[in-house]
C-alpha cells in the first residue's frame, strides 16, 4: 500500500512539475521581442545564410502554455509591411517550442513547427531546429530574439 501511495505521489509530482516549468517559460516569454538573427546551415540547393538586424517585432501573450495554444502577433517580419498572427505553446518541461502561423502561405509559414529552446532569459530567447520548423530545405536553423 505504501508503494502505491508513494508511486502515485511521484507521478503527480512529475506531471505538475513539468507543467509548472512550461508555464514558467511562457511567463518569461510574455511581452514584446525583436527577432535579431535568423540563420541556417543550408542544404541541397539552399546555400547557408542569415538575416540580421531587426527582423520584426514579436508580441507573445502568455497563457497556460502546456494546455492551450497561446496567441502572438508578428509585425513587419523580415521587412514585410504586414502584421500576422501565430499560435504557440511550450512543452517537454520548457525545452520545446511549437509555433503555427495562422496562414501557412504567409512569410512566417516556413517557421511553423517544432523548435528546441536553447535559451530563454529575461532578455534573450533563442530557438534551434534541424528542419527550420517546417522548411526542411534550409537545414539547421537558429532564431535569436532580444528585448
């Protein structure tokens, strides 16, 4: 009986602990960020390259990121004069970030998909993906944001 009770408590602790980490990361992400670097390693016909400078203003709205898709707006992405909406969430104990642009044909459409969070602090947010979210021809891709 003690074993069952102890097992139940450990499982509950693991479940609630990972949700807590996801929500803590989401709270840190809340607010406006500037995309400063978008770089990729290149693959096949796509040469390695990068964009730097201000590549748009990303405004993340925190929510219970492990349960819900959270909203964000992206303004002037990569020099375009558009404002776009995306949905995002955090999972895997705050280590994975998924984003889904509301319109897959938009300039942001290639960035939709799964990303690894390599850094998230009050002033820096960095993502990495072996498949550029969903643009598999670019190779490993890195996005770096700052406040």
